[in-house]
């Protein structure tokens, strides 16, 4: 575990750059989209939901894809995810929500941040502590960031509100299976299917799909690691 302490200056620089990018997405990008959409009469709940998915893709998904290329260890990405979790939790605690993407009903974006960092870090540790090992965590995170975003957008377009629908899950499968298969092969494809199915179910106030999707995706890939199948 000595390697986890080896952090070069470029990793610190990239952490600052990525943190700045996330803040840009969360503040001017989605806030200005909120203002633009409000002026055009789009319902507020739809705007908020769209913004959450924009953040999923541009912040969570894009940054995750960059991690294997920029970091030797997951220490700084994990710290970044926890800092962002705290920054998204504080508005709920103080009652001063970032109204353009946060809602009083849930703190699912906090779970998103925590799972993002945890899955990527654990995958690096379990699968070899190298650049290739990252992908076994990045893929489940991509399911959460890109796949869940697509299913949410489809449902919002069809129903105009946050709800669960198998049409959305089919759209998610169309994203997760190719992504999983392209990066990891059969285990990734199977993980994509299972993650897309489990996304349909949640227990409000107890567990949400920002936890179940990456967790099921990662555990599926991990399970294949113990089968006589090369992944």
C-alpha cells in the first residue's frame, strides 16, 4: 500500500482542474440552463431533473473516464468525491439548496459522489493497483453517470416528472451493455444488463439507484473475476 502515498505534482494539478470543471458544470452551466429554461416556460421540476442528468454526464461521467489516464492512485479522486459529497450535503443541512438542481425530497446527489469515489478506489485496490484496474470501477460508474442519465431523460420526456418506467431501463441497457462490453467484455455486458434492471427499483429514503446501479455493476464484474472466465 506504499504506492498509494506516491502522488506527483501533476495529479494535484489535475485534481484542481477537474474540481474546477465540476464547479463550472454545477454553477454557471446548469444554473444558466435553469434560467434559460424558466424563461421559456419549462416546468421547474423538469428543469431540475434535466440539470441533475447534465451533472451526471458532464461532471460524474466525463471525469470518471479521465481518471485512468491522469492518476497513478485513486487517493486524490476519492478525496475529490468526498469533498463534493460534503459540498452537496451542506445545502441540505442548512436549508439553502442549490435550487437549480437540488430538491428537498432527497439527497441522492450526495450518494452519487460517495459511490463515485468508493467504487473507483476499491476497483483499483482489488484489481491490481494499476491503470487497467481503474476500468473495473469506471465502468460501473459510467453505468450510473451515463446510463442512469439516459433513462432519466427518456422518462422526463415521456412523463414530464421523475418516475420509473421500463422504457427508460431499455434505453439504459442500450447504453450500458455496449459500454460494458467494449471495455471489459462479457462481464461488462452482463453487469450493464443487471445494473439497468436494478435501476428500476428503489426504496425512497433508504436506498436509491445512485447506490444500487454502481454497486450491482461492480459486484457483477467482481463475481466474474472468481469464475474460470478471463476478463
